[in-house]
C-alpha cells in the first residue's frame, strides 16, 4: 500500500498542485483560463522547464466529464473561471452577439455578411440553421434552439430568411399599437426597399404560406380585395408588379440556396423550390438578372451583393 501511495498517489497530488499553480499564474496574467492546448506555462523562451498547462487543463476536463474529479478540485478550478466546455463558451459568446443584433434590427434574419461586436453573426446564424448546425447531441441542440427562439421565435423560419428580414424591417417601421398604412414603393428601412417588397406580397398573396400571411396580417396587411384571375396577364408596373415579384422570388430562392450550399455558384439548369411550393429556375434567373444589371436599382444591387454576388458589388461601387 505504501508503494502504491509513493508511486501513484503522491506524484498525482504533486502534478495537481503544479497544474493549479500554473493555472493561477496564467489567470492572474491573462484574466481568464482560455489556454491553448499546447501552452507551456513558465520555463525559458523555448518552454523548457515549464508546465504543460494546456494539456493539463484538457485532462481535467476529461476527468470532469467522466465524473472522476474530486469535488474540491472542481471548485478550485471553477473559482479561477475554468471553462469546462470551450465549444459551449464560444457558442454563448456568439449568442450574446445575436442578442445585440436583435436589439439593433428586431430580427435574427441577418444576412450572411452581417457583423456585430466584431463577430460574423450572420454566418454563425446561417450555420446554426443547417442540419446539425446546433450540434449533434440532441439535448444540447434543443437547448440552443430554445435560447435562439427566446430571442426571436422566427430565427429559423419555414420560409426564406430574406423574406423574414423584410417582414421584420417593415414591422420596425410600424409604431407600437398602430396598424400599417400605405407604404410607398421605394421606402427604405435598414437598407431594404420595404415598399416594393410589400406590394409584391400583396400581389402574390395566394403564393404565401399560412405563417407568412399570419405575420403580415398582424401588421395590418390585407390581401387585395379583388385578386387577379389565375392565368390573367398583369400589366407591368414600375414597382411591386410582375417584375418586382419575380425579382423577390428569385432573391428568396438565391438566399435559400446560398444558406444551404454556402455558395452563389448555381448550375444554369438548377431549379429551387420555395417553401410555398413555387419553383424558381434559379440558374436562368441569375443569368437573366446579370444580363440586365444596368436596369437594376441600387437597392436591388445591394441586396444581390449582400448575398455574395461580386458583379453586383462592382456595380454598387
């Protein structure tokens, strides 16, 4: 028994004490325990004679997960601010950025290029909406989804995120307790032409899902009293008509495709199906919209550029 204590127990205690001293020194100097795995605390310039603090902390996390860590040791490390799961810590920081974005814009339907608090919150949210984007562990994924839904119930809508972004911008323009009045096409909110978009929603009311209609009705939007007969040719209008509706559908399809595939490169033969069942020949639409880019408005070019189309960025510049 004495031999076991001498060979195993005492060295393990000495290793713990050395690790704790190194953790205290690092925490005092850096202000946290976000230690890189290969970090050697102390020693010379080459790290010789120092303590492998990063690897030691990794061992402590593994012991914590296995349930073999002594309670008093866990308390000592928690007093220093140890992060038991670095992945969860990073996720919480991004969640804080998401809260800040919602406070600024009233939605988590951020474009993939959105930044706030020096964090790429738009790309982070796009990744979270993908399959297993909240982690493969079901319970963790459920907790994370609930945390995002507590900020914005429509953070992961059943319709295109671009549609939700316009709806939220329109909602932000309506005074609390009032209902939506007429919005002139060309009216801009947060860089979005909500007037043209709203006209397109009214014209395409029959193609909207029940959830989309519900959100518009909550704002006071009503469908046209006399919807056009199916198959009837609508006379082109400058804003909000057939062309505007086609652009909105194409943009929604591109946003949906980009968030899923992570690229704006689309085969010419590709068709994208929207949540309401509308099929958009996305490859053809992209080719057509690029060929007539000289006729696009600055707002339309800006929305295309926000999705990553470089030729639209060049035009905006």
